[in-house]
């Protein structure tokens, strides 16, 4: 991703987002808004950006708050979905983008869901990778959810969120960044069953400075680049995404979502990941099928990072969906 295409865009909230902006070469093509998750930056979309620029599409890909070159406010209110979504719409406006297609991964799927809740008229379609459509999180409390997951799926799934939301988590994480990297991008996605899903093991993993082999898509150069980026400010600000959830602020924020907006009639694409042991493929697909009337669900034989693990297959699938469902 060409550094010359990045702009620092100040939203009305006062926060500045380091954002990749490239207009469509073909005036008939839409612009894609790529929304990353944790512990990522817009760089995670490098394969998709290159592919869709060649296909004539426009691209807007910001580093979200707390990540990369964007601002890292300490106040949790700025990380609430309604605030983030308002910022992203500001970014699109300042980039002179008309109606767009939003593509979210991981936490970006929650943000993309809220773009659909609050600003769906601004978008032509929505795509979700790994994490699916989240129609409503009001009343959602992490400990209750973990208990539900344990009863329903025999796994806590999001147990690691409890640790990452703790005040002292940033010190542990920042002291063991290479250990953190090795579990987040592990060659064996099955490690997430024992290290991330249950409450407790992630902290022990980091404190012991354990390291797993990295997935092949994290090359030595990519490993070094990522660690260098993380060491600039640490991952503490990015952990605010977990704090806003665990604190109940996200649940409170979602009370503004109108229940008559839960069903989504726009074209929706969901890339389910068969070997993602946190964001389970089939339960997420069921929600997409239930709430999205014009859905396309495809399953990829990957772990969580489908856009990195199988970029060519994903890119072709997204393009085919766009041409079929949107026609642009």
C-alpha cells in the first residue's frame, strides 16, 4: 500500500485517522470501505486493496482508533460503535465518496454492523469476514455471554476478552509482544481453543513468554514490520476496544439501535471461516441468514485471518458477489 495514498483525516469528534484513500479509476465502480479489527491496521487489507484497485474500484481503509497511525484517545466514549461509525462517515465525506460498500473483519464486523444500523442509506452493500452480522448488542454482557457460550457450544469462545479488558493487561501484553503475535497469528488455529477461548490461559501464555510457530502468511519481513509498529506505542490503546465492551458501554450504546432496523435488506456477503475457533462459522452464518434477506454465505477452509490466508480466493469471491449482487 503506497504511503503516498495515506491521508490524516480529522473527524468531527476531533480524532484523526491515518487513512488510505484511492478514488476509483473507473467512474462506474464503487468505493470499498475496509474496516479492520484487533490487533490490526489498514495494512491487513493490502491484498484486497491491490486487487480491487486493479479492478477499478476505489478504496478507503483507515487505521481505527487505538491502532497504527491514528489517534489513541484514552476516553472510552470515543471507541463506542456509534462514535466510530460517525467518524467513518465523516472520513467518507471528506474523501468525497458517494455510496460505498463496507467490508469488516473481526471488530470491524461489529463496526460494519453498526454502519448498517445507523447509516445504511450511505451504503450499497455490506460484507463481513469471520465475524458476522451483529444485529443488536444492547443488554449483552460479556460474562453472561461466556456462560451462554459454554452451555451452548461447550466453549467460552471469548474468555480472553476478560483479561484484555483488565487495567493491567497492557503491561503484560507490551512486555511480551512477540508472544502475543505468535498466538494471534499462529500456524495452528487450533491453539485458540485452549489459549484464547477459555478465561485465563492467554495471560499465563504471555507471562510465560510462550511462542508458537507463525502462520506462513506472516513472513519474516511482515513479522518484523508488525512488531516494530506495535513497539512504537504498545497495544494498550487498542485494548480500549475490549474495555468498551466489558465496561457495558457498548451494550448501553446499542440501545440507540432501532429494532425496526435489525433486518438488513441490502446485499450482504459473509465469509465464514471453518477453522476459526472463536468466531464460529455456522452460528455466525445462521444469524446472517436470519437477519439479512439478500445474503451470500461462503465458507473458507481457513482460520480467523481469511484475508491474509487465502487472499486470492477471497478477493475473487468478493468481486463475483459485487458484480452479481450490486452490479458495479
